[in-house]
C-alpha cells in the first residue's frame, strides 16, 4: 500500500492518539490497508513486554517507564532521550529519526517523520567549490553539515499524542544519565578516535566528549550538565524548550559563529510529519516499513517483490546469495535514481512497488552471471552510527524506531551552553549527481539540496505481521540498513528465532560500488569462489556491521522473544505480565 503523501500532523491537543480520533481520510487509509493485508488473528495481549536497545541504560530506563504505567510510546520517548545521552555517537537531540508506531486499540500504524531538514539558507551547490568540485569534509564536519534537528519535535509529538505520562516523567531518566554520567567503553573510544579531529575543532564538544582534548580511557565518566539543562527545558516547556527561547538562541549563535547558516526561523519552522508507512506483502506476511524521506520501505519492498518471484528457499546457497545480491543491486539503483523527499519531488512509488515492475526487473537477472552495475540503464548521474530500538508493551502497542545524527558523533560540533551535538545529515543529500557520500551512496536530482527539504535516508524501522505473530526490527548501519533488515526479515519468514535474525552473517550490495560487501567470516571460502566465478567482486570488510534490535511476539504460542545484536553492547529485556 504505497503512499507517500503527507497527512497533516495531529492536533496535539487531542489526547491519546490521533489515530483513534483521526479524520476519515486516515481511517480510510488504514481500513484499506487492513482490507488488503488483513492482520490474521485478533490483537490479543502479549504475555510479556519487551525492549531491545543498543545500550543497557536505555533498555532499563524504558522498562522502568513501562512498569510505572507508561505505554510503548512513553517508553519510546524515554529510550530515545536516554540513547541521546549514552550513545552520543549514534543519535541525539541534535539529530532526527523515524518512529514507527502501532496502536493496539485501533490496530493502526503511523510513521512519525522527525528527519532533519535543510536550513532555509541552504543551496544546491553549497558543498561545491568554484570549480564545481566537492569541498572535502564540508558536508560532514562542523555546523555547516547540520540539518535542522527533528528528534525533539518528534518526542514531544509522541508524548502529546500517543503517550500517557508527562515529559517530566519520561525525560527524567535521560536527565539523570546526563547529570550523573555514563562510563566510556571500548566502542565509545573507537568512535571518538574516528572523529577526534572534528570533536577537537569544537571547544564545547571537546569539553563534553574528550578528556584533556584526547580520547578518554575506558571507565572515564562522561557527564553532560548542559545537555541535562536542555532536557529540563524540554521537560518543562515542550518543543518551545528547544526550538525557541534560550536553547534556540544559543544554538543559532553558536552555529553562525562557526560559519553555519541556521537561523531562529529554521528552528521555529521545523515540524514533524505523520506519514502512512509503506506497506506490502511477502509470503503471507504483511510488511510495514519506513516511508520517504526514508528509502527503506520502498527499497525493502522492491527487493521482496523480486524475491517473491522465485522460491529462494529451494535454491542452493550460491544461487540464493547470487539472486539476493542481484535484487539488492537493482533496488539500490532505483534508490539512487528516483528517491528523495516526496514533499519536494514526485516519487514513482506506485510504479517501483508494482508486481509488474518487479517482474520486469527480475527478468534481467542472469541466474549464472553478475550484472555489472554500469550495465543497468538510466542512472544519470560503514555503518557505525545511528541507533535502533524495538518495544512491545503488555497491551500490544509496539514501536520500531531508528534514530541518527549520521556519522559517528555527527558533525562533531556542540552548540555552546546547550550540550546539543549537531548532526551531519546534510551529507545524506546528493551534493552533486553521481558523487558518493560517506556511505558510498550516489544520488540524483530527486535528492538534491533544497531549502527546507529532508535528505534521503536508509533508516528502516520495520514491522512484519501475520497470523504467526509480529516481528519488530531495525538496525543502524548507513546504507547497509535496508539489506540488514532484508536479511533479518527473511530469517523471520523462515521461522527462525529473533536471535537468529540479529545474528545472521551479513552481505550487502548497493549498486555502486559494484561489489558484494561481506562481514568477516560471512561466507565460506568455497561460496566466495563460486560467487566470484559468476562475476561478482566480493570484498570482505574489516569489521562486522549493524546493531539490530528485535522483538518477536509469537501470537500463536503467546510468547515473546527479544534479541539484541551480539555485534553491539545492547540489552534485550522482557518483563512478564503478572
Ligand atoms: N544517516 C543515515 C541515514 O539516514 O540513512
């Protein structure tokens, strides 16, 4: 059920759920989706609530809010804010994200689009020099690389419209964590070392995240009193506590003093959008995923539509991997060519998701040979960041949310006096057709920079629903997010456990560069050689990637599984109903 048209944001004075009180348009949309892709079985209630996030402190904080009477949406606010504090290299108040919500009472779902927007003074060629060449680092480091953040607006919106607890309560754990601090671990050290130059360039970032201007040792406590103050403003004043008043003034003056282009008008004008998710079907499962400006749902469904044309379960491993890679290549080609912010450009969503299109694409797949990406017509022109969490509450509400500040530690720039680390999401725009971003992704006209436009994303919070149950999953990982979700989702459809989805070895193809990227130890030597014989270039990466967080509510057996990717340091927890 592709649909990218923006529905108006809810009236925030409607308590507890715009979906329930939504106008006929939204009800019509959901009814149609449910008619076409019915959810088998009545909603029921899960035996356990479950939370999987990338950080133990965030998982525990979310579970406490559920125990205090909050619902999954309150827990999502708490977890997002806690992650903003303890995983500063992944997401934060200075970033954005997509929150996919499912309400048990209406059986409706919505995507809260809190993606960053280009500042109003942004221009198409702002990262190019006089000769039209990209200026090294300009879209990645410092405040010029930062889009206008959406996370705070999204959290306030979720709290006002879907939660039942006040922000003062749901933000309290994050405030505590910011004041008391958290311990540096090896992962923090790796991320900080990777972004050391950018952090050193910002005095406030260096004070907040480094020790004596260097990477802090394991066990060092990172305290963020300015961030705690900003969180308190938000807890007291809602969005005005961030997009107006002292915090906004400080952010803008700090950004402009360091050659950024934000204005207070940019902050005041920022609005989240409630969007219908992208919905499709794969082997009897209803797939619900992120709508544009994420490419996630479209690319995922496009891949699944092509996969559904073959019985990949019956293929031998080489044939199966070869076919899946060819499908990835084609869907990522379309990502590069066609996708961007649907509020600014016409997206051919219906066409890309049609069965007919999948058939046409699949016909071109040679079952024995890799198709060189350059032969795919009509294109003109390592995921260490971001975070994901999955939540199920005991009423059967669920949330999948993927949040980001883009590169590790975002732009590396902290606005003085606010503790807010700014994103460098502007790099997700196509800064010049055909020029790759930090993830090696290329883009075209649809994703060119325009004032107020949202940059294309790969973040793919996803639900998978059938009479078997509900899978709630997602992961960080830049351009590889969508293929990771695909691999996890195929495991789920095969009836594997949630732990298997998150553990599965990962491979990835994104059209350009024309190579299969592989986790170390991902394929056997024999499989690699077979793929190379078919014309694939296989590149084994130095490190594994992703940090998938997943929940499975097995409705048939009324049991809940929860799993956190063993590649990361997250925590999956369950609380059984009394
Ligand atoms: N910044 C990564 C993404 O949105 O895809």
